[in-house]
C-alpha cells in the first residue's frame, strides 16, 4: 500500500475525523439521558441534590454537544470531496436517511436545547423537564439514524441496483431495519451509557479523593450540599456500571452471533482463525502472521470459540483462508482492537461488581482504592468505543458496502496533494480547537458541584421551622426561591 496515494490519504483523513467525532456523541447521548433522569428525579422528589447535579453536568453537556456537532459537519463534506463515487452510488439510499436524522433528531435537539440550558426559570420545572427529555430523545434519534446508515453498509437490504450502478430503495422498512441494525443500535447506545457512567463516576471519585485530603475547618451548608452531590453522582454512576455492563455483555454476544451469520470474514479476523475448523478454540492472544497464514505465540482455550459463536461444541468457524487475499480485512488491526474492547468491558464489569460488594458493606464512599480505580477508568468508555468502531469499520474492508462496493472504487478522482493538504489542516485545527474544548471540560470537572437548587435537603428541618440561614442561600438564584415570578 502506498501511504502517499490519494485513496489511502482519504481513508486516513476520514478515520481521523470520525475518531475525533465519535467520542463526543458517545458522551452526549449518555449524558443527555443522565440529565433527563436528574431532572425527572428532582421534579418527582423535590430534592435539591438532583438539581445541583443537573446544573453541574448541563454545562459540560453543552460544550461536548457543541464539539460533537462541529466535528461531525466535516464528514459530510468529505463524502462529496474524497468519496464522491460512494456518495453517488449510495445517495438514493443513504441521503434520505441522513435527511431524516436532520429533520427528527437535530430539530429536537436544536429546538429544546436552549430551553434546557437557559429556560428553567421562565418555563417552569415541568416544561423544563419535558425539554430535557426531548433533548435526550433527540440524541437517541440521532444514534438511531446514523446506526441505520452504518448498519446498511454492513448488511445491505431492501434495495436494487439501476443501470448505472446506483443503489435504489425497494423497501424502506428493510433498508432501515436491516439485519444488523437492532444489534448495533442496542450495543452502541449501551456503550454510550457506560461511557457516560464511567466519566461521571471518575469525576465523583476525583472529588471523593479530594475531600479526603482537604482539612475541613467548618462544615458549612454549601460544603455539605456539595459533598452530598458528589456522593450521589458517584453512587448513580456505579449503579449504572453494575447494571449496564452485564447487559452490554449479553448485547455484545447477540451482536457477535449476528456478525457470524452475515459477515464471516470479520469474525475470522476477530477470532484470529486462518483455518476453518470445528471445535474451534477461543484465541485469547496471538500475533497474526499473514505471510505464513498462521497465528504465532497463541494462547487459547479449547472448544470455547465454537461454543460462544455457535452455542455448540462442534460448531464450524470459517478461517481467513476461505477467501482470497484481496477479499480479506486486515487481520491484526481487527484482532487486537476487539481484545481491547472486550478487555475494557471486563474491567467495567469488575468495577461494577466491586461497587455492589462495597455498597452492601456501607463502604462505597470510603474505599480509597475503589475511588482510584474509578478515577483511572474515566476515559475507558471512549477507548472501548473507538476500539469497537475500528472492529466494525476495518472488519468490513475491502468494501464500503459489504460485498457490493469496494473501498478502492468509492474514492474521488483527486490528487494526493489536495487530500494531504486538507488532512494536515484537519490535524492542526482539530488538535487546537477540540484540545482546547477538552481542557475546558476538564477544568469544569475539577470544580465540585455547588448548591444552586431551590431546596437543599440538609436544610429541610430548618426550612420547616421557617428559618433559612443566609449561608444556605449563597449562590442560589432569587427566582428559584420565589416560584411564579418572572
């Protein structure tokens, strides 16, 4: 492969931009749902701790959401500049799906985002809660349509091809709900929830560790409310890890079975098998040797590969030798990326189980090693999402539309110099712009939640007596204390 030809540079450019982009939607999808849950809990219980956390995370969501939108716009232009043949041939199918995403998901997000961020006082808590739920629904709908597009490229259905080679829709239902779409949607949404859970848990762990090292001179109402918010966010995050991580394992297994049925070449790369075999082992580790078509330095568990993929001990798994070299995806990249994703998933599951054990002993907020582990696991969801997308996209090669349109035939007839120049510009701008955004998000996370809610639970007995200490009102908006006033 010539690393300086236009086709390869275009692939590198798209891989770079989509890798930057995917981490922001993965975070904002989960965070929007978390904000909706916090808002709903505050509306149902009246506890200020939920509103404090909502106001804390909504600022982070706004920055991440903005960076996700901006980073995604570039890819639309890349389809027209670098991948015009792909855009022309798949346009009748994928174009309307992308339009549906704009008309449904983006309109929901854009229409209610301002109300969610700035309109609580003016519209009231109920309408504000509804607006937050609509933003969360919008992020889910965005994932719905984008996953439908990507899944159709993996398992195309409901189409025919006209005389000039364009894909034409025969059944929109079959196009949207293609064979792999339900599995990919569930797997990706759960991944987004886990990504958000471990970011929230990491921030909570950071502040729990920080509070242990600080010398508290006076336990003010504001400090108590902040500590309560930190504990609440950490507790909610660990509940999410304990519940969703096992569900993700089940969803991943079902997704794997679907891939085994529809994309056997990808499974051969994932499993590290060159030879077709029954009673196949599960390869835990090895070094793919494409020259000699074998796996070197193999560590494997007998029979487990067939049992996982076929649910029988005698199941047959096709090896990479079943296809000519021109039809094979890169074995090494897919093989290692899959193990990174699964390894992180196992660590997430372990942390969730650990949190349940500590919770049963009333030590969740005092276990220093647990907090340190949660802190280091903060970025793990992003790494797992990126690894999963590498498996998905590289495992589809050498096709953009599986078995129908090759990647080499999808590129635009442009000069390598033009692609290289735009790639260099993207790298520079992305690292400067989005690097600054990430630094700003981390600065927001370094600050502990503050008591800004209407009702602070630690003061409820005092409020019931009609006495509201001045310190308890510090940082609280007057409009929050006088409902009904503009």
